[in-house]
């Protein structure tokens, strides 16, 4: 047995105990449901700001607020608070369980790559991407001047390669597929695959047997959610098989034949029937009636978030001394960020509370 293996066996449990204790302590710092309910009752943006400035958000939020207290400033402060939490968790892995850090960081590499790509394809430059980027991992080193120089998708690839960001290969592959079907979603789909491959490739490096047991079903579940999310975007559109194949992510329990049936479903009822018995079924059932009245596929997005939260909560309860606990904290923190942004924007623009609650998930 090597010295490294002896060290892992001797200190691995201590490392996991430290990281899981950190995650649980950070969970305790999240806003309780009663606070979010209180924010629901507010009628102005200034009331929300006053509330957050009396909480743990104050040091971060204060850096973004100017005299006007605009919606964008408050949202950027809320985002920055969340990204600080992600960075704190990822840096903790760096000094304890190094092989788990890339699993967290790869998700945000994909997010940031898509942010820059969308800006370039929409506006012809990446200057507007800076405010939406998560300053995590290698992207934290990208300056405003770097973004100002990006004016094409080729420039995006060059930027990624210059900073050794691993989504570059998937972006280049997505561009090749894009040439044949002209749908930008196929590029983003190839970028998503980087995240799932990063999780799968981390499996042989895991020294904790609990992680090794739960990683494969977790990745399969996340891939299934990604594929079913995609299918809900194309309800009633009967997607051509060539495009469906480009949008399919392999590796889940949902095989391509079943995915194609979902992509060619002619009604939400047909899609729901095709997923009978799958763990996402309750989320689809919850959103089905709202979709029938509103005809808006985005109604399912937060339902899928809730399904993922529930799944990770179950993993964290069954395997408390595993990477499931930090992952559960991170999805709770992300959910709080989304809840606060929904409340900020909804209250500032006087959107009816009933409509807002369709986007809120209280855990």
C-alpha cells in the first residue's frame, strides 16, 4: 500500500467530517423560510435591501449598491454572495478532498462558457457577459479587457484555451455539429457534456466508498433531468431526428429511443405518459396543469430544480459523511439565490404574488 493510500485511509474520514461539518454550518446560515415569507410581504425594493443589509448578505451586497439601488445592482450582489459560497466550498475541497473540487468547478465552467457564447451570438461581442460570469475557478482570472477582445465564437475558443479551460474542446465539437443544423442549443449541449464527463471521470479517484457508490446513479439522474428538460422545451414541435440526436446526452437511464419519443411527443399528456414511473414524474405532474393554461415550457424549469433538491437531500440523509452533503448545501444555496432574485424582480416590477410563487421553492 502506497504512502498516499495510507494517508487517505488514515485521514480521509477526518477530511470528510470537516467538509461535511462546514457544509452543515453553511446550511445554517441560509435564510429560513419565514424570512422569505416576510420578504414576500414587502412592496418595494428598498425594503428588501434593508432586510438583506441586516443579514449575512450585507458585506457583499454593500459593494454593489449605489445610491439608486437598482434591480440589477441588488441581483448582482445576491449572485456574488452565492458565488462566494461556491468558491469557499470548492477551496475547502482543494485542501481536503482534492478530487472533488473539479466536480464543483466544472459546473460553473460550463455556465460561464455558455454566458460568453450567448453574448457573442446575440450581440457580436462579449462585453455584456462580465456581469453574469461566476468568478470561480479559471474564469476568475479573466479580465474585462479579455472579454472586450472577444467578438466571435472563434475568439471564445481562443479565450478558453488561453486560460486552460476544459470546455474549449466541447465548444469546438459543438460548432462542428452546429454547421449542419444551425441551432445554437446543440453547442450548449456539447458544453453540458463536459460537466457530466467531469463527474464520471472523477469516480476512479474517489477514496470514499460512499462516494463511489452514489456517484454513478447521481450522474445518471442529472443526465436524465437534462434530457427531459430539453424535451419539455420542444412540446408539440416534433423535432427532426437529426436535431434530437444532437441534443441527446448519453449516460443516463433514459435511452435515445425513449428520448426521441419524448422529443416528438405531440402533447404534454403524451410526454407525461412516456415518463410514467420515472423519478421526474411528480414534477411533470405538478407543472402539467399550469402548462395547459399558460402554454409556457419554462413553467417546468423550477419543478425540475425541486426534483433535484429532493434527490440530493435524500442522498445527504442516507450518506451524511460523503460529498452528497456539500452538494446538497450548494443546491440549497443556488435555490436561495434564485428565490431572492425572483422576489427582487417581482416586487420591484409589481408582479402578482401568485405568479411569483410559481417560481419559488421553499425548502
